[in-house]
C-alpha cells in the first residue's frame, strides 16, 4: 500500500477543501508514492517524536498540527529546528502528512472524539459550515440517468448527513438543433429535436464540485451536456465546528469538572461558573474555539469545554455558561484514536499488514508548576 492510497482514504473522510482557507493541510514532506510499511501518529512532530518514529522504522507519519504552517524561507539546519527535522525526514525516507482544520471540521473528527471521551450522547455539530454547498443540476436522457447520477455520487455528490445518493428528479423535454459539425447521441444533426429528459439535481460540497463535473461530463452521452451550478447559502450538514451532546445523567458543576479531569486524564483546568446548578447538555470544541462561545450558549448548552480562553472571554461567559479551558493538547490528542481506528479498518479491508503506532510521549509544550517545585504536564 502506498502513502497515496492512505492519503486518499483519509481525505475522503476529512477533505482538504473543508479546511480553513489559510491552513496548510496535506502532504508536508516526502513522496506520496512511497510504499508504507509502518504508520506513526502524533499530534505534532517534534524531535523526540521523530526519533521515536525512526527507531520504530515507521515511514509514514500522520500529524494533526501541520509540520509546515508558516513558510520556511531558509533551511539552515544549524539554526532552524524545523529545517533540521525536514533533513532527518528526507534522510530516513519518511512521508509526513497532516490533517488539521479539515479534521477539526469533519464528523467523527477532533471535536466529536472529544465529545465521545466525555461520554456525551446524541452528538451533532455545534455550528455547521456555511457557504460551502452547491446544487449541481444536469439534464439527462432517461437511459443514461443511472450512469450519470452514479458518476456524480462517486465524486462525493448527494451526501446529506447519514444519507447518500440523494437527488431530485423531474421529467421534462429538452430541445436542440445540431450543426453539420455535430454528432448527436440522440436525433439527427441539422434538425430541430425534442427529447424526453430528466432534470437531475444533486447537493454537493464545493470542494467536490470540479471532480463531479468532470465525471458527469465523461458519463453523459451528449457532446454538449446542459448543466447548471447554484451556489447555496444552506449550512453544510456534513461538516462543522465543535460538537454538542448530552450526558446520560445530569451532574453538578463540581461533579462535571471532576468528570472532565478524569475523562481527559488531567489534573488542571481553568473555568468560570455558569448559571445552571446541573450540567446536562455540553458543547465542546477541540483546540482554540472560544470564539464559539455565543453558539454554545445559543445551543442551550450548560457547559462548554474548549481551550486557549482569554481572560475577557471568561468574563463574557461568567454566570451564563460553565466555561472550561481544558488545554489545547488535552482536547485534541484523543483525536488520534479516531484516526487510528479509521486506518486500522482501511488496512484490514485491504488485507494489508501495516502496523500503526501512536507516540507514547507527549508533544505538549505547556507545563504547570506547583508549590512543591514539581513540573507537571497539564
């Protein structure tokens, strides 16, 4: 199995087009054509993590945080730690791939895994992405409907939540008159023709649209198929930010804070109290998501778990919602479990023998200092 096959599988789940436009997701270093013998997972690639991957003979590394986020202008391996990492990656014939905000925004990605770790039920997006959908409409003779619709579906069209192959069909009549240079699939050139056709409408995410149009044209019997593209303001049911769900039983504020610590295996967190005595509905967002505070409150959540919360944002939440900063690393690291599960399933289906290792150390740069003078990882 090549790195390209693994990347294609991951991107069918967390497409790069869903990522924040200023993000740098995808292949970071190395070759997509490399034959993979062992996979290494880490939240971000540090020197220690890379040394562990090399020691375990892993030649494909998956990271959540991109190895290259800001441009690297000089590859001075004596002064630039990132350049030194890239040198080692290339020297050891390793391919590095990153899925960042596309993994944040996908179903069963970072925030969904955080919600599951807190034992939430009925998990759904906190805020669905908007301005990411189009409607592709094409006019097809009935005998070609299955082939053309199948081509669009196979390119990612027609997926609405847990449903796939969704479309709308309307019978109608198409007219045309081909010049002497044409070779019409139906009728005769030079004659005005009326042909029974079906109007096929399919919802599709914008990043899948170019491939869907190419596949549709290739499958269509007409030389010049007629089709329309309608940009939509609908929210995308398949992608979004954060997640919200319910606890099986309501907890007091103290019980819930303890539940968060136990679930995420942490000893420290920051918070401000909300207005409800019992916590039942919980919003979460892995990483830096304090800008979703109003969405969390608007969703009816009693608590919101995220990270990197500023002082004044805590003030905005006080007495409105239990607002918890559980740490950036801590709220994202569990997403590697979802990636591992996905890859194990894919490798099993392909009957390949490729081991997957998660980095056993911590790449978290944030530590806490207690009165006894002990350094503690959050």
